[in-house]
C-alpha cells in the first residue's frame, strides 16, 4: 500500500493511504478545479471530519454524516448519479454534509442539508448535489436549541 503526503495548512504534512483519495470529478460548488480530497479525522472521539484538498493546503471543509443528527434525512439517488459514482445501488453511497462553524461560536455550527456530498467509498468517487426541497435548509443547527 502506497502512501501520499498531503500538505495542509491546519495539520502540516499528513501521511494518507494513496488508495483513500476521493475524486470529485465536478469538484465542490465554488471550487470546481479542486477534484481530489482525503478525509482527516477532526479528533479521535469526534464525528466531524476534514475533507482536505490534496492539491490546495488551505482548502478543507468540515463534514459530518447527517444520519448522526437527522435520522430521517434521505437523499434521492437515481440511475445517473449511481452511474457517475460507479455504484450498483444507493446502499453503496455514503452521505456527508458540509458544516459551518462560526469563529469562536461552535455552539452555532450548522450543516448544509441542501448540498450534500455523496461518496462511494469503493470507487472513491464523489459528487455534491443540490436538493430542490425546502425541507432541507442550507443552515441546519447542529446544537439543539441554538438558533443561527
């Protein structure tokens, strides 16, 4: 198994398994040119991850699996998306959402339920989608009782 050194502005140089690199062929909204990322655990006991760009040390997104805080969150995955992710069915897809943490106010962190990231961990392909459903806000509070 080969390793890859990923330079990050937050963690310095990080060694990752080269076979753990996730490719997002269309990038992330607003960042179409960055297509390769790796997951870095935020802290050992945290559900949060950093989705770190392999090519841009300063580009990383905090992500979390929405099933941990919103059990009824479902993302429709049709045949075109399954083909893009090289997946046989929706069960092969992992769903992540981007998290925004306001500086100095972690109790106000929110998750973007409108633009989830769908990742097939087997093919290591991912795609951000935009859900056209008003039930999925861009700023869903992650801390109960905290308003944005």
